[in-house]
């Protein structure tokens, strides 16, 4: 498999199947089929009414889906950490769900912890239909093997909170509690998130208001942490166009209390499709178009045999925002079966704060 495969949580569909069932298919297209026709699967169309808790659960009629959490954390000494927990679901073929090993759902999990001096990650796969992985809407739980995101007895469906999050790898582990006091936020246009000018789109909502407490263990040394987390929920059947070669995605917690989600999808012709949402402290979400956003990659670093832009300038003139983004650890490489860069960042300029950056396709 080429180490250049631009596969990540935003580019997984077909990848887990390819790994588990047919390595050859993984090389058939850069995004492992995400730019191919979604024929036979449910389409993403504007005007969906989101219903909770049902939409916390899986949507097997769509091809690809994920439950994804990133957290910016600190311990009592002020040392900064990042934590990631991601569960992907992919349907190999459309149609009625089959039982047991015949089930057409493939699950993949990624978890990671980051500190300025280290980045640890782990990966696991499961087949649907046998109980090894899955998601239930009520009571909410998402799991793969022993990695788990579970709603408490007091979980509020409109907020997807509180949650208990846990995972472990060979040399790290974490247990975190996430709570929020504001409802979920619909991204894009009322949850309809366009990914190109040619009609590709996903359903997309977030919980950007999580407050976090818990512990992270690295090399058998546990430490208590607190901070902020962001959860994304997204599903689609054809979220990318065939000529899109990679993805740059930001989730930003501004010290003002506002939140900002941005993405840039790079195209083979050198152009990019940009979009995002400015989320105010009261939870109101304003969609940002490509003309509202300037995302400029700056300093590069060579990581895992490729050059990646590890610092960025971002400008949103309509909100008087001009910031410089830098990573906590430049070497946040997820050397998983489908590799990508993902890690915690900070930013300064007209606004300050913390967030997460994901980069694929470099």
C-alpha cells in the first residue's frame, strides 16, 4: 500500500473493507472509493430534520459514518496534552442488513494521545454483526473491542452529554468524562455540509462545548487532566468528488468562547473547496463560504517521508479574525493502515485559543 494514501476519518469508506477483505481494492482510487458513485446507498439531500437520540446511532443505509472526539487538555502543572477517539463505520454493499459474519458493516477505531515530546496511537478493526463493535442510540454507547464511548444515566440527548470515554494502547491509556451545557450544533447549512460544487455532501453535526476531566496514562504514569473537547458526527454515501486529493480540517476553541470549524478540500487542478461554520457562545451557527475563508499553509516539516504544512495562517474578515496556528507536536503522524496527520494546535493573533488539525493526502 502506498504511504501517500490520503485516508483518514474523512476518507475511510472502502478502506477498512479493502484492508480486511481485498488489499487490491484499497489502491483502486485515492480516497478508496469516496469519490465514486453512491448508487444503491441513501443520498444526502438538503432539508433533513435531525432527530435525537435516533441520529446518535448508526445509519447503515449510508456508506460511511464516524463518531469522532478530540480533546485539548492540561495537567496540574500546565503541561498540554491532546487525545483522540474515533470510530468509523463503512457499509461494503447496500441493502438489507445481514446477520452475523454475513453483515456488511466494517468498523475501524483510531485512538491517540499527544504531548509536546511524544505522540502515541493505536488502531483496531472489527466486522459488524458479531458484537465486537457497534453503536446504540439509546442508551448511547459506541464501542470497538474495549474502547468505549458511553452515555451516563443522566445523558441529555439534545447535548449528547455527559459521556464517558476510554481507550488504551500498548504504552498509553485514558479515561475521560465529557459534559456540556449547550445543545448540539448543525454544521454546514442546517446539517447539510457540501463538500464540492458538484453536489457531494454529508450530514454533519458537532458538540463543540464539551468540558473534560479525567486522566491520561503514558508509560504507566497516570496524570489528571482537564480541558475542552469537540465531537463530530458525520455520515454520507458519496462525500467527495473524484478530483479531490486531500483534506485540511480545523476545529478551534476560541478563548472568547466562540468556536470555529473549517475545512479545505484540495483538488487536482490546484484549487480548493473551502467551507466552515462560526459558532457563537450561545450556540448559533453561521455557515462560512469559500469567499469568507483564507487558509494559507506556511512552514513545512518532513514527516514520515513527506512534507506537511505544520503551521497555518487563517483569516475570516467577516469576523475580524486573523490567526497563526502551530502544533503542540509537529510529529503527530497517525501511522495507521491509512496514514494521516492529526494533532492538537494552538493559535494567536486577533484571537487566541486551542484546537485540532487534521491533514490528509500529503
